[in-house]
C-alpha cells in the first residue's frame, strides 16, 4: 500500500468541492468511498447522558476553519477514551461531534526516467483516486464533548483534553460548562 499524503498537502481554508458520492450518476465524480476509520462516535454511558445524570460538560472546539482527517480524529478519540475510562471507569459520556464526509483525492504524479509515461495521463483524467476522508470544521464548532460528574476530576479531564489536542491539526479551545 502506498503512503498517504501528509495533512498539509490539503488546503486548510478552501476544501475541494465535488468530493461527496452523489446519487445521480452524472454528478458522481467520486466512484468509490474509502472506508470509515472512526469506529465509534458515542462512547461511555449513553443511557446516563439521555437521562441527564451528568452535571459537567467539557468541549474541545476548533479554533480555525480546517479539514481534519479521519485518522487524526480517531487518534484523538482513542487517546481521550483511554484516559477517561481509566479515570471514570464507565461513569462518563464522550461524543465525537464531526463526521468526515469530504473525500480526499490524490492525482499521483511520478518523476523519474521512464515510469511516468506509462502511468500518467497528465491533466486528461486529473480528478484523482480517493485516498481518505476528512471532516470540514468551521471555527468555533465543537469536535469532542465529554459529560461527567465530580468537581475534583475537572483538572484531570482538562489535562486529558490538552494531551489529545496536539493530535488534531488545528488550534483548539477547551471550555468547561456546568449543566443545570
């Protein structure tokens, strides 16, 4: 399997349009959709969340407009769930608020002696092959939200969110809110 392009290869400010699979054949530029890397979007005690048992809510919010790859979201999710499960066992709820709809494409260009002529088509069929997925996140939108109880655990949860935020390719803001 070929290596994936690094996240900086995709523009932060202007995501590419026409990257969703369309139901209409004429408008479906993307023929295949890469598999979803994020395993779960809701983790922990969902029943307790539905019954409003939790009094504290902490949110990791995007500080800028950006595309976040699904592998970055999954890495941050795994870090958060591991730390929160160790701290609370199963008395918390964690939600990933963004879904990676945008499909990232790569038009491979070869350089070298004779490889390029046999494989490349130049700009003739330049749409590219699907390589991964990304979520388009606007500034101020929550990426991860955790619900829990216990004022003594606030600093530990905040530290867990701080340790997960470098896994995301954007500035992040962590806010705490009391639910009444």
